[in-house]
C-alpha cells in the first residue's frame, strides 16, 4: 500500500508540475495575445485614420469636380444661348433672302410667261 501511495504522490507531483507549466504557458499566451490585440488595435486605428483622411480628400475632390461641372454646364448654357440667338438672326436673314429670291423668281417667271405668250401671239399672227 505504501508503494501505491508513493506512486500516487509521484503522479500528483508530475501533475502539479504539468499544471504549473500549463499556467506559465497560458500566461505567456495571454501576454502574447494582449500584445497582438494592442498591435491590431493600433493598426486598425491607423487604418481608420488613413481611411478618414482618404474619405475627406475624396469628398473635397468630388466637391471640386462638382463645381467644375457646374461651371462647365453654365458655360455651355451661355454658349448655347449665344449660338441660339446667332442662329435666330441667321434664320431671319435667310427668310428675308428667300422672300426676295421668291419675288425675283416669280417676277422672272411672269415675265417669261408674258414673253412666251407674246411670241406665240406674234407667231400665230394674233397681233401684228
């Protein structure tokens, strides 16, 4: 029975030693984990700050682009209005020219018709 108790005592000693080693390993892992978590937090904070600054830069760039687009659209509208007024003036001039050309062509047609009528009348001896 003493041998069994001695065996149990030695087994308990080994278990105590193993538990002590496990506690030390757990403490080391806990410290490593804490340091890793601390590093990850600091990296995450840096990334978040970088992201925030990038977002701020993008917002300012978008504002600049929006302002540039607004100014470009405004310029295009003014150019379009100028072109439209120029076209209106050109159309008015063309209409005047068309009216004059029509009157001239119609007059020439009438003169030609009268001339042909006179030539026919003379050819058929209707007039002397």
